[in-house]
């Protein structure tokens, strides 16, 4: 089994880590670590507990719930804007796909028309050249 962690915010970026086995015996204990990777072999079945603690933090944290609520409102507004933008892009995609399919069908019809026209002109030229080089006998 293994454990990998990294502290990204708050205080001095350090925490206490403790791993406890199913028999309530401490397998690993680390203090004031900012990141770490620990692997161990589980020799018995059961629940292994990972405990992260930040009780030793010397910094005083001023909890301002108004700032957090404002950030949540801003995130919600941005998320709504992204949702509307995505819906708008889906509508544009459908419209452009329809235009593209319509244009493609017109190109196919035009190509078939040109092919038929070329075949008719080829047959006409062959007929004309045959008649042009035909020897007429006057009796």
C-alpha cells in the first residue's frame, strides 16, 4: 500500500501525518512535512487509517466567511457564463453543420451535372468529327 501527499496552501505548508494499521499500531508518523511518499507492505487484512493533522500551525488564520461566500458567488456566476457559452457554441455548431451538409450536397449535384455535360459534349464531338471526315461520294 502507499500514500503520497503534498500541502498546497495554508500556514507554513506543513502537516503531521500518521498511518495506523488494523491493530491500532502506528505504522508511520511524520511531523511538519510539506510533501511525502510512503509505501509499506500490508501484512494483515483490515482497515488502515491515514490521519492528517494541522494542529501545530503557528500562524493565526482569520476566517472571513464573507470573502469565501463572495468567491463562491463569483465562481457560480462564471460557471453559469461558461454554461451559456457552451449552449451558444452547440447551437452554432448545429447551424454550421447544417450549412456544411447543404453545401456538400450542392457540390455533389453540380459535379454530377458537369460529368453529364462532359459526356454529352464528348459524344457530340465524336459525332461531329465522324461526319466531318466522312467521305461523300457524288454519283
